């Protein structure tokens, strides 16, 4: 009975003593331990049995207590209870179970008089130590080489202890820090002292490829490690990277902390520190990252990023970037200073938050030259962006019949080449859902009368056109325009002869403006001037239309025994007639008395919604849409149905005939089309414009058909084609892997950074790399059994070809002819090489070209990016620890762009 009492006490105290060395609070994965020879001097249990309790023997009698559950113990070799020695011996696969606690080891010795327990390893037939002690209570696990514990003092000595701690660093997530020590002394439940310890994030804790050696340290599980002299070892070779003392935070979750900068030298700006700053988790939903750059010549940069998210409600981020660029030094002829900035805001609302209202934002505005002149490598792909656009909108739906949709939108569009900025502050849109006034709401609508329906649409906006130097100043409001447009479309549809669909309707349009611009002759300047009249004014107009269309199917069967069993051609011809009267009442004439010329004008010119139509419109429009598909025999002999393949996804022709024109009544014929090949690996889009009329020697259209002038039926005036091709090694596998699931939006990844800046995400313009992130994320190259790929080398290739032909005046010239490509090759599971470039055949030059070399070094990540030529010539080199906790242990070097303007 006494042994059982002390055994229960032992299990309870071991839980308190060793639980603090657990890998993590909720879940700890056991570390794989290789069966290798023991090089550390762990105590021999035979010696321990002869030298009991060097900590001190307790002479105080313990009170008896009842066990709460059965105690089960077993061992493969033997279990022996010695009443003489007052010990219980368990040898070879020894196990003890009590409630949710288990202890396993090669040998376990319980001294129930001195209240001590010993657990250790044993040697196998080859002389290697096996069966390391394993203690588990709930989800907490500890795996040392041997352990000695005193129940009364609650102190323990652990040899070769291994513990895994989850450590988090803000937005970068968490990493497992492995804590190893040759000798560990447990002082109490939360404080341990380590001797000759190693800290690493390497997966291999027995032979790590790197570690930080600490001679002596204080270890608080799940909180921190405070160490004395510490230095970095790489493959057991000491490095000069050392600190007289060190502090390692081990708390999981988001933690505030300093972001270490990158140091370097720039020939134009001197010594610099880049990307240094501070990360602050504001609360559970918002964080803030502030980084900056500082150059010895006075240049500097400031960046702030905040990411916020609340599940089932909203998510988004805010970015502000500012750079003050100084070239050369004051007093020199080449001295210059410029300030560039960029603001990005993204906000999306979860549809579950409110189904009837929604707030969203996508903002990208700033200096036109920001991406081209920025010193940050991530902006390299965005140097090809020629347009910045923004939109902030709020929408709400009132679902009662008839439902009403309402939205307010502010937009911004900025051309980075011309510096022209167009703004709407804001645009108001409201619409009433379609109603059928002559039919029952829930009944079936038949015929032209019951199908009569109408809507109401309102669009109002305050528009501004300005330049980047006046943007965000009071001067940008000088050219503001305010207006509104009301539209009431009325329509109906019905069928004729079962196969012909007829639609008819009309639209009433009423336009309001708060500023008009009449013209008059000024005798002083002897010119026609335009005045600005403030005040409400309006005009209205209407139009009528009718259309006739049908669908024609043509099928050609070749037989089920053929590879191509059938072709199916679908044609959708349509004819539309449109009529709109001339609203001449809104037009006036002004006479230039100095020249005698008379010109027509309307006071609504340059208003937000245009001018009233002048001249009657009376025209027919023709259209023909085509698709062509084939049924082919499936390669899979077990398939019951043939496979459907699209030969032409679309092939459309459109033209119009103006009955009111006195000449050139037939418009040019527009052709558009597209198709795909090779299981959507090749995408082809094409278009052309064909003019049925001839031109004279000056290139002007004349009222003579081209065929009557000795030419063909039509004259091709322009043509264009765009071909995209994607190919990878997966396409040649017999059983290709399934497509990977779309990754959740990550504001810190390179592709999303490019997308939010208006650039391409297919990396044809280069990659915006986060150097602390690797293309090998998501898989473990170290786990690949074969260290080389052999003949199965993974690779991928993307091609984009575009060509434009112009023949409007018989010049027959190619105005655009370019090929862009992007490819990656994984030479081994740990080597990746990439190239993105393009060639302009018209201007005879390469587009932005970027080489990428990446090497996975298990715990380290090496990367080299190189733009060998062009306006953005530069290179970047990086090597550092992949673990987020120690990511500041890195070396980074780079050149600086020489294109600053």
C-alpha cells in the first residue's frame, strides 16, 4: 500500500516538474530521434542506484493519500519490487500509466522511501542508446536522455533535454524553436537553468545545420530564454557572430518587436540602412508595421502598413510609402531632390456581415514616378504600370418590391505618362428594379403587352480633371463639373413564328447640370469666347429601338467510329433598328464678325454627361455571333459519352447602315474572335476592322465601294492578335497532379503587392520578391528521398505574344509586335532558376529582363535577382535563416538603380 501511495505522489509531482518543458501549450509533436552513439556523458543508472539523492534525502514523513485511479505498469524484460531496497524496477520498454499520464523509458526506477524517480535509456545489441524516456500528460510531451526528480523539493536534473517551443513574431506567424541542453536543472515549475545549450529552428535536432550556442541560460517555457555569451554555429563551425548576452522571446502569437534593417553602401547616396522599423499588434484585429530607410547623404524613406481582419465581417490593409530622394551633395551641379509617395488602401466586407449593404475600397494613388524611381526592390515589376486607379464605394439594397439599389462611389484614375488625373467625388447611382405594370406580379407573362417593363436609373457625379502637381490641393477643384442623368428605359419582347425573338423599346433621358458654357463674339479680342454660367440647367432626349434575332444550329455527323464524330455550328444573327430625332433646339449659332464665319454650339458642351444629339439617327445594325464545337472520341475507353471540344469560342461580325447619311452609309465591319487549344494551354484572341469603302490618294474615305475601285470586297484597315501559352512539366505526366487550391489573400506576398499596385501577377514584368519568403514554401525539399530529380525536372513556361497591324491609309505597317515570356526550372529539389523577359520586334529591344536564382539550404534561404541591362539595371543578393523568429540573422547586398529622374 505504501508503494502505491508514493507512486501516486510521484506521478502528480512529475507532472508539475516536467510539464513546463513541454513543446507547446496545446500540441507538441515528438521529435524524431536517430539511433546514434551517445557522445554526451549522461549518468549511468547503475551509478544512480548506488548514489541516491545527491540533492538531499527528505526525512519528513509524507502523509498518505488515496489513488484516484488504477496504476498500470509493465515492462518487456521484467518488473521487480524490492522490499529490501524500497524500489520498483522496470526494465526494457518500461511503461507506467495513471489517469491521463504515461511514462515510458528503457528503464524506470522508483525509490518510494527517498521519494525519487529515475528514468533512462538502455543499450541495444549494437551498443547504441535506445528507448529514451518519454513522458506525456494530456498533450504535453518531454523526451530527455535521462531524468532524476525529487518529489519533496520538486527539483529535477535532466540530461540532454529537448524541448520545442512555439515562438511568434507578429504578422509573420510562428516558428518552432528547439531548445536543447546537455544539463538542465529545474528550479521550480516555471524556471529552468541550462548548461551548454543549443537553440535552433532546424528540423534535425540531433545534428542541426545551424544553432546558437549558449553556455549558461535561464529558460522560462513558452516565454523566454535569457542567456549569457552566445554565438552562432553553422554545421558545428563557430562564426564571429556573437553577443555578450542574448534574449530570445518564446511567447506564441503576435508580439511587438524591432525589425532589423539592412545595411549597405550606395555610390550616389552613401551608406544606408533599409527596412528597419517596428512591428506593433494593436489588438486582436489590427496590426501596424512601420519601417524606414536612412542614407548618409540625407535621403530617407518612411513606410507604414496596417493589416486588419475580423472574421465574417471585414478585412483589408492600408499602406503609406514616402521617399525623399537626394542625389549627390549640395553645391554640386548634379544635386537634385525629389519626393515621391504612394498610398494603397484595400477593404472588403464579408457578404455574411450584411447582405443588403456593402462597403469596399481599392485605392492606389501617388506620385506618377513612384514605382520607377523607388529604391525598394518590390516595386521593380510595377515600373511598367502606366495607370493608377482607385475606387471607394458603398452600396445598399432595399429589397421590398420594387427593389431599389443605391451606391456612392469615389473614383480616381491617373495616367503616369501624361500626369493627368481624373476624379469623381463622388458618383451617385440609384436604380429601381424592373417592373411589369400590365402583368400580375407572380403570374406568367405572355405576349408583347404583358411583357412591357420599365426601370428607373439615376446617375449623378462631381467630376474633376487635374494634374499630379495640383492633386490634393485647392487648385484641383477649379475645373470641377457637377451633373446628373435620369434614364427610364421601356422595353418588351415576344416571339414570332416560334423561332424569331423580337424586342422593342425606347429610352427617355433627362440630363441636369449646374454649369453651362455659352459662346459669344468679343469685339475687344475679335474672337469667339466661351462664358461660364453658374446655375441649374437641363436638356432631355429620347430614342427608340427594335431588334430581331434567332439561333440557328447546324450539325455535321461523321459517324461514331470516327475520331471526330460530329461538328456543331451555332449562329446567332440579329438585326437592330434604332431611331433618335435631332434636338436642334439646344443648339445656337455664333458669328465671328472679324472673319464672317458662323459656327454652331450648344451651351451643354463639356458638361459631365455630354451634349444633346444633333442630327437625326436612323440606322440598322447587323450582328452575327458564331461558335463552333466538335464531339471527339474520348481517349478513355471507359467513357460513355464523347468529349466536347470548342474549336471557336467566339467569332463575331458587326456592322451598321445609316439611313440618314448622304454618303458613306455603311460603317466598317468589325470582327472579333477567340479560341483555345491544347486543353486551354493556348489562348488566342483576335480582331480586325474592314472598310467596304475605298480611299483617295490622301487616305480619306470616299463614297465608292472598294470593290468598285478595283479592290476586294472589303479593305482591312487594322488587325490585332494576342496569343497566350502556358506549359509545364505536369502536362507530360501520365497522372498529372490536381490543381492546387487558391491561396488565401496574403497582403505580404509579392503577387498580391503587384496586383494591388495595378501590375501583372503572371510575373511577365518580373517578380516583386519578399526576400524573407521562399518559392519553396509549402513543401519540404529536405524530405525528398532522392536528392536529384533525374529526368523529371519540374519546370513551367508562360508566353504572351501580341501583334497589331495598321493599314488605314494603305501604309501596311506593324505598329506593335512583341513577345514576352516567363519560365522557371527546378534543377534539383533545392535549386530554382527563373527568367522573365520579352522582346519588342518593332523597336528592336528587350523589355524588362530579370533573372532569379534561388537555393533552399534547409534552415537557410539563398536568393539572387539580377536585371542585367536597361533603365532598371540592378542586382540583389540575400542569404538568411528562413525561420521568422531568427530572420534577422541574414546578409543582404544590392546595387541601386541609376534611373532616378
